[in-house]
C-alpha cells in the first residue's frame, strides 16, 4: 500500500464542518483505524482519500503524487 499524506484537510457541507484541519501520514504497511462517535468525519475522511468526496481545502498526497490540492487547483479523478 502506498504512503498516504493528508495535509490540513477540511470538508464542509454548507455551514457544517465534517472534517476540520486534519493532517496525518500513513506509511506503507501501517494499520490505521479511525475511531469516534457518529458524525465525527470518519467516513467522510475515507471518502476523500478514495476520491469520492472533494475536500473543501487542504492537500492529499498518495505515493508521492498530489491527487488533491485546493491551493494548486489539482483534483485527480478516482479512476486514475
């Protein structure tokens, strides 16, 4: 599995903030669990990594390649 880097990821639905400024590095071979109460952003975070949700701001880097960046206007489709 490639290294996954989330840099200051935020996802808003209108005025509701589902994910707020999340930064995390997941190294190749790491086992990671997202744990929290209903509505805290676990599924939204996973959907953003998969490319099924577009973050409002921040950057997602997978295996050294930027697949989403709000600053650089990069948004690679999930099929790629």
